[in-house]
C-alpha cells in the first residue's frame, strides 16, 4: 500500500539499524555525521555520489565484521530495492532447500523466475550466491554444461563485489568441472589464475589448486609437469591431511610409473600404504595394491604380482557391492589377469566391471572397459560377443556424447554404407582407430 512506502531517509536509517551501525560509521572521512542525520530525517536530498560514498563505507565496515553482504548505492536510493533483497533471500533459501532435499530438478518456469528477478534488481552479492548454488544443483544433477554455466556466471559477477570472500572456492569448482569435461588447458589456466590473483587462499587450498593443475597435466600426458606441480602441492598440504596427501601420492605414483620410474612409483605407493594401513579401508587398500601390481607387471615381477593379487582377492570379499570404486577395482584386477595370461578371468572381471559401471556417474570408466572388452573379442575373434555387447548396452551407447566431430564421422560412414562402399568405410574406420584413443 502507498502509505506503507518509506522515504529514502527512512530507508537509509533502516539499513543502518539492520546492520547495527552508527551514523559516524556511515559518514567516514568524506562526509559528516550531521549530513547522515539530515538525510535520515529527510531534511536534505541525497544524490548518487553521496549514496556511493555511504555504501562504500558500509561495505568496508561489514567486511571487517565478517558479514557476507554487499550494499550498493541503489539499495540506499530505492527503498523498494532494499525490501526486494528479502525476496532474493527467499529464492536463495529455495535453492538451498533443493540441495538439502537432494531434489536437483528445476522446472524452466521456476528457473526463469529466479533469473528474471536477479536481472531486474541486480543484487551483486545475491547473484553470486544464487548462481553458485545453481551450479551446485547441476553438479549434483550431473549436468556439466549448466554446472559450468552457473559457476562461470557466479565468478564473473563476483568481480563487481569488491569485498568478496573465498572467491577461490568458485574457481576451484570450475576447475573440477573442466577436468571432468576434459577441458584440461582451461583447468590449468584457472588454477594459475587463482594462485596468482587470490590473496585469501589458505595453504591447504593452494595445495589443492597445485594438485588439480597436476591432474590436468596428467590427463594431457605431460607427466613431468604433473610431478612438478605435485611438489608444490606437497609443500602446501600438511602430511597429516590424510585425504589430500593420499591423492597426491597416488597420482605421483601413477606418473612415475608412466615415465618408467617404477622404483619411484613403488616408493610412493609404499608411503601411501603406511598412511592408510591404520584405517584398513578395503577399497583404498585394493586400489593401492592394484597400482603396485601394475607397476610390478612393468618390471616383469610375476612373483610380486601374485603376492599382491592374493591380498586384493581377500579384500574383495568384504567390499560393499554398491561401492562406487568397485568397477575401477575390478577393471584394474582384470588387467592383472591379462598379465598372468588367465584370459577367462580377464574376460569375467571386465564383464563384471562393465555391468557395474553402466550406472556409474563416471561415463569414461564405462567407455574404457567397453573398449577393452571389444579389443579382447576382436583379438580372440569372438565377433558374436561384440554383437551381444552392443545389444546389452544399447542405452549406454546411445548416451555417449554426440559431438560435432563425432556426427561428421557418422554421417560420412552412413553415406559410404548407403553406397555399399565397404572399402572406403573400412579405410576411414581403420585410420581413425589407428589414432591414439
């Protein structure tokens, strides 16, 4: 109702009271406390330049108090806008409720309503938080494109927020997304950007950024550069930080193995065993033992492989059958059977791993296992089993991402098939398959 509307002066006083501030704090060094009093009592008009000074003073003080709020000049000049901030909090609470309830579905009308409201009022602090939370929603929904979109929007808007705290956490979420979606160069750039521009990164998080930079280099097959990044990661992360040190040592061991420094890899894995032995986690023990066995396969130490193989089989009995690590463990174990020339067991464990991985959130693990099985059936001339694989896993095959490059190849192949040009079809397929996958 019109009579309920408050004046600009009353609005400024309300903001000050809500934030538990005094008039002299709003005035700062550039204007007087008396002017603040005159404005609050509607005895003098307030112009944008004065509102801008007041908002800067407010933001400096509330930042020092550790409050995660950002007052813009428009919040002072428009009483409706300040009241609308409460509505923004309702939207943010709604997104949080979705996360708490693990309800990651947002209908388009609901999303448009939030976006329209945020764009209308342009609350910088609220937009940063809302976009980050929407990124969290789509992270949990496994929608990497929308996840990336909202995290990037949150990061971009955050640079209009001078006292933004912990911006590095948004950057880190983008890094995770880029690694999962194989945008490794962008992940490295983001890590370097965070480390060189964000002054409030704690030591532990500096180590995490270096670890993720190393992980991106690992995926680019630049193993030496990965090892360099891991040196910095170990410098910043305490050795008693079990979770992070475990990841660093595992990646360090894998990289050493890739550059054929097998003794170095074994030292990494043995350090890791000493850290986790007290926890006796069967999943982690299996993963380390499998990496140790793979290293010994490169050294052609069959006796050592067989010794650790027994340990893995013992632990396998007590691993939760719903464990998300089980496909990876079975896949690794299958490789050991191939080395031991136990091909029936190799096929058996690959099929077990494939079945478990079909509903796994890591689509790449399904593809890797599927390719191994196909190669094995081609090698052993079991073509009928390839046909059976294609039939049994048709849904997963249809869900493989259709990129533009992939679409071009399929259309060319389809054209060759339509023309019964088997020779060109085979030539194209062979040339493509000869490239490293």
